[in-house]
C-alpha cells in the first residue's frame, strides 16, 4: 500500500520502526491488542518531573515531537490547543495545514485525550483515541499512553500497529528526554 503525503520515515514502516526503537526504551511499549479492524498501543514510562511540568511540556509538541514525523518536516510548525475541541495542528507551506488530532478531554496535570488518526493513518478509513494519563510517582510522574485505532484497512493492521508503536514509543522517549535534560533535539 502506498500512502502519499506522509513523513518520509513512515513510507517504509520497517525503517521507521527500526529508527524509532533506537531512540526510545522499547521495553515500555506494547501492541496490547490487534485485530482485523484495529489495534491498541500502550506505553508506560516514568519521567523525573512533576505531573504539572510533564503536562506543560506535553501540550507543547513542538518541544518534543520529532520533525521526522511531521508533514512539514519541522516540529516547530506543531501546536496543541489544550481545551475541548482544540486542535493538535501543523502549519504547512503555502498556507496549508493538517489536523493531527482533536482534543476531547483535558484535566491539566492529570490527563489529556485526543481523537483522530495520526500521520499516515489519516489516509485510511480509521479513527483513534490517544490518551495520556499522568500520575504522581516517586521522584516524578508515571506516564501511561494508550492509542486505540479502529476502522477499515485493506490488508489488516499488523504491520501498521508495529510501525505506529515504534513511532509513538519514540515520541514518548523524546518527551522524557526533554523533561529530564535540556535538549529537545528536533
């Protein structure tokens, strides 16, 4: 299957997955469920920062999301409006734009839920729910991320689930790195 207008690293899912696993802790990620009509990804990690600090950084994706996984090639074009109905959007050249996800639930410092289809999934007949839960833990915050995607894809979801897991795991790893160091490194 060929999907146009997606980040180049995802045009070959195996390469995207391999690169993503090099920069994140793969032991924290799981494709927890996969079926012919969708999948669920779960990622758990500990971040050595308070829930409020994690949340404040989470809602600024330009600080931690990789430019390699954007349509414009520049994470600085990302913005997230942390309110119900808000947009996780990206500005494209020549006045273009992309809605990555729509915010449906906000509990600052505790939870953020968004709906939609990330990146290459937008070209498919699918939708998803991305939930971030933040819980105080010893010396920081336990972060739990769940992305449940469902719908129709000719050929199923096995390969897409693995690639999506690698990419999302890498982004969670980048969030952790930004919060635990001073280097966002797009």
